[in-house]
C-alpha cells in the first residue's frame, strides 16, 4: 500500500494505492479462464468536528 495525504486546518485529504496480486478466474469445472486485477486507488476527504478553534 502506498499512502499520502495532507491536513489543512480542520480538513484532511488523502489518497492511497493498494498493490494486491492478481486472482485467477475459474469456471465451474475448475478451468482457469482469465485473471482479475485487484489493485485499486482510493481517495478520501474529511474534516474534524470539535477539538479547538478554527483560527489560530
């Protein structure tokens, strides 16, 4: 997993990329018919509620 983010005041922005190995796709008889890529990118946005003043 690779993760990065930043906090600006009471707001938080983050991004992450998850490295997950591929999976084999099988039919009902067990024969491999392809593969699925499991890696994905995520993005988060949030803010703090309470916990101090908004300005310094």
